[in-house]
């Protein structure tokens, strides 16, 4: 008679464990539906001090001015310290941020736009940073 209650109570405990595992909430950011564009001043990008200009718009191409942008620049090869910066204010969806390119070559710029509704838009850009000498050659005019 004692064994008759051990099996049902074991099943009850198992069901409680399974139910509790199914009720966890996700803490992931919701993905935003926004467009992010990037250019540099000067263009093309030159080693040293420049400015990134990022344009953030919604699906209807309306500017988004109240986003917080996190920007990370990584060289395409290992061994370089990434460039990290932020932009928080915009006019007509254009965010401008100073950046110092520490080396010429191929860079990957990753942008995360944290929007007011809690969503996050992400975009990466491949960018070639030139030296002053490279800028003056006929291939880049």
C-alpha cells in the first residue's frame, strides 16, 4: 500500500518541475524594424580623426531621433583594440559622432540602436579606412 503513493507523488513532482521550466520569461531584447545608414566625414574614411554620420529611420523612412546608438569598430584582423563610442542625440534621424581611426585598412563597424520602445536595431558595415597617401592615388578619387 505504501508503494501505491510513492509513484503518483513522484509523477506529481516531475510534472511540477516540467511546468516550472515552461514558465520562464525571456530577457532578450526585441528586434526593432529600423534602418541604419552610415557615412563618414570626410568620405572616404581617412586614418585619424573623422566623424561617423548615422541615419536611423523607421519602416516608413521617418527619422528616429530618440535612439541610443552603441558603435563598435573592429579591424578585420586580430590584435587591434576595438573602437567603442556612443551617440544619443539626433536631428532628422542623423546622429553624428567623432571617431579616431587608429590604423588604415578594413574595419567592421557594428551599430546597435536602442529605441524608445525597448527594441534594438542592429546593423554592421564594412569600411575601408585609407591613409592620406592612399586618398591621393587615382584609384580612390
